[in-house]
């Protein structure tokens, strides 16, 4: 740890037996580990750096719970929801960042327009300094800098027993961004009753699965046990993901050398101690035999790097 670099901290974790190489089954191994940990009554955080890996992890976790009859996916209902890409203010204010198909969620009313809080619009095309929505309206990104979140609309299959994450505030229903809860019942009209007694109205679109989370969203969250699954990632994502567990952390990857090289590139200076403290744990071997999964594309990792740089997320010593 002489140079105090994240990559060297990851290498130490590997020496401690925390990292497991699982070839193309690394996400299956991570999902199974998560399910086993939760079924043992322990609190666990499942973290991955890309949305593509998160989607696969959520599907694998739900399949495991369905196989164990904890979920019944034959009774699931589809719901179109907003999935936040967690853009920075700088990204939001630049028209060059946007693509047709991006969804824009208003987090506060936009003065001088008819747009209200929670309204969601889809971008039809992008012109210089102008976003054109599918309803024909157009707005300048500079108008939206502090007003919106950007993401994509995605269909979620939900069933009683599913764990969901609330991604926007709704005071009328006592829903807070970042809350997690379990679905108790889904009415025919789409209203969701949660196990804590709260209700998610049918028109509320800011929810996602609550099993796996991105490295970005996990910042500020800690849990007794953390599982990090990644084919490659930025050094910041490595630091955040590997420091979420208070008692233990486990890292699953298809190839450690590839993961190490991706973290080492442009590595920021961090305290190596932060990456290995409290990381001694008994290794439980997992040998799943599942289908080959998709490894995230390089451009998504590059976007993770760019976001970290734009936010100035550096930890020095």
C-alpha cells in the first residue's frame, strides 16, 4: 500500500481471498451469494458499476427467489417506470449529452411552462442547444440544469414479495427518494401496497428494483455485508463498492487481471487501508452452473469514468 492506490488495494483484497473469478458466470455467482446471505437473515448490499450489469443481477436474483418460491413471477404485472441515469448538472446542461429516447423527469415545476413536479417527457430529437420532446415542445438544456433527472423509461415486472426502490419524493403518499420496501399486494389498477402499510399510486413511475444498485447510488449507504460484481470499473467505483460492507465484502469478476487493469488506469490516490480494513472473512465457495451472461461494453465504463471526473470525486491523502 506504499503508493496508496485503489488498484493496489484491490490487489490486497485479492490476496486476502475476497475476489472470486467466475468467468462468464460472475453475475450468477454474485446473485446467488446475495440470495443466500439474505435468506440467512443478514442485511446485504449488491453493487455493480453499470446499468447493464444491474439489470442482469436483478433478473438473476428474482429468478433465484422464484425458484425458492419466495416470489411467484407467474403472477407478475408489468409497469413502465423511470430509470435514473444519475447525470451531473454539467451533463444535464449540455445538449451534446442527450440522445433521442432519453426520458426527462421534472423534479420541480418549471417556471413559465406547464411542466409540474413528477412530469416525465421523452426526447424525440436533439438539436443545437435544444431538446425536442415527443409532444412537440422544445426546451434548452440550460433551462433544466437544476430542475430535472435524465434516464430512460423501462418496463418492470413486479409481483408480491419483490423489493423495490423509491427514486423520487411524493409527500402525499409518504414516499421518499432512496426508500426500499417490499410489495405486499398489487391491485388490478396498478396501485401497490407495501409491507409497511404505505401505498404507491398507479401513476407513480419513479421506482426500480431494490436488489442491486449501481456504485454511484450506493454512495453514502453501508450494510453489514456487501457484494461487488464487475467485469471492469473505474477506480472510484471500485473504492465505493468495496467499502460498503461493515463486516464483509465479496468481489465477483470474470477475470481479475482485466478488472485490476481497468481500475489501475487513471487510478486516483486513496488510502489502501480504507479498502482492506474489516475485509477478512471466511470464504464460502459457490459453484453455480448458469447460462453465459453479458459483460458490459467499454463505453459504459468510460461513462462511469467521465461522471466521476466531472463530479470531482477524488479522495486524496
